[in-house]
C-alpha cells in the first residue's frame, strides 16, 4: 500500500499564521492611535495660530488708538470662550512709541504636555 501525501494546513500552521496577522493588526491599530493624537494636536495648533494672527491684526490696527496689552489679552480670552487654561503673553505693550517688536505667545495644556504658538510682529506707533 502506498501512502498518499496529505494536502492542506495543519492546526499549528494555521495558529502561526493567525498570530502573524494579529501582530500586524495590532501594529496598524497603534499607528492609527498615534495618527489620531497627532491630528488633534495639529488641529489645536492651527486654531491657536489663527487666533494669534487675528489678535495680532487687531493689535496692529488699534495700536495708535490706545489699545493696550491688557485689552489685547482680554480680547484673546474672550475669543477663547473663557478657556483660562491657555496662557497669553504679549510683550511689550503695543502702545510704546516708535517701532515696537511685539511677541504674542499662546500656551495651552494638551493632556499634560504644554504646547505653544508664538507670533512676532513689528508695529510702528507714532
């Protein structure tokens, strides 16, 4: 009697293949989670940068009219919707005589990590 060659997969081969696929899927899931977190941070940074640009434009337009750093900071907090977790730094006061280099920094907390956006401008106040 001649033995016939068996065809198909054994249970061990199937389990090893499933293990390899599971490891690959876990790696892809981890990459997806990292991408979601990065997108969230990017969205926050874009929102804060837009807010900083808006505030800087407001400062540049109103510098001559007696608009002070405290007014600008209050306006920014109003635009933030009362979110006091953000820190706004404006230096120096935009009403200074002559060319004033204004540095506007917005800082916020993102899950225990401090993120920031800094904008620099030069305003000439007569």
